[in-house]
């Protein structure tokens, strides 16, 4: 790894995602950013130790996922009747009501996609340090690009807030510990997306490949 740190960054061509200007450059220096010379949008922001921040946030998200999915989010009661609502109970209720496709969509966007996102980020950041996992890490990065937009925890939280406002006049609505864990998981999911720098992962793989080619 010392050779990787001392090696000069490998330049590549990239197209600006705003104006499609084709540029040749490398990673931004740590703590700085690269901007497009034509439209001035940010092309790459290199945070210090972004890989380690992403590992910590992914582990935190996985730990918060367990109480978020198992503990009650809300408790709604009318007179003497009450029920606890968990993340998975909502999916089960939609399925029992006959909304199979809607239940599947809620299950994927609120449970499977966030869980897969945390697992992929953890595998990518940890696996990027081993040469034998280069192919698997590259495959995982591509999968992450497909799945990251489907983890709609903020939309689910918005639905919970709407339910709190609309149903509070019909009965008693209590906030349970699971909702606090869910809110924390939503915050951690957004922070992990911001801290993840896929260009740094590709650079690690490219440097190792260059060292192998130089050795042969």
C-alpha cells in the first residue's frame, strides 16, 4: 500500500455531467475539489479519509437497521383499541389487503434497497484494499449506482409525518423508539452517500493494475 500512496494519480478522461465537456484529469487533492472550466460545476470532491468515513457510516447504518425494522414506529389507538406499527407490518398489511405490487415496492424501497446499499458500501470500501477482490469491487460499484436511488427512506419518513398530522384528530398517536432509529438511519444513509467517493475506489484499482503491469 505504500507504493500505492507514493504512486502518481492515473489521469483519465471524464465528461462533465452538466455540460458534457470532455476533460482529462485525475483526482482532486485531498480536501479540495475539481470544477468544470466551462460551467464551474463540481466534478470531484476529495474528502480526507472518505473511505474510512464511509465504512464507519455503513456499519452505523447496519446497526440502526435492526431496531428500525423490528421496533414499533408508531402506536395508534382509538378508545381502548391500539396497535403498534413496524416497518414490516406496513408491508404485511398492504399484502393482506391485496396490494401485492405496492407491498413489493414498499418492501424494496424501504427495506431491501437501504440494506443493500449499506452492505454494498461496506464491501466496496473494505474490499478495495485487497487485490483479489478488484473484480468483485468493480461489480459492486456498478450495482451501487443502480440501487442507490431506490433507497427512499426520506419518502417513507414523509409518509409517516403525514400520518402523524392527518390521524392525530382521529385517535391517539404515540411515537415509538423505532421511529427515532429510523430517522437516524435515514440521516446516516444520506451521509454515507455524500462521503462515498467512487473515484477514489477506481483509482485504487487502477494503481494496483498499473503496478502489476509494471512488475511484469
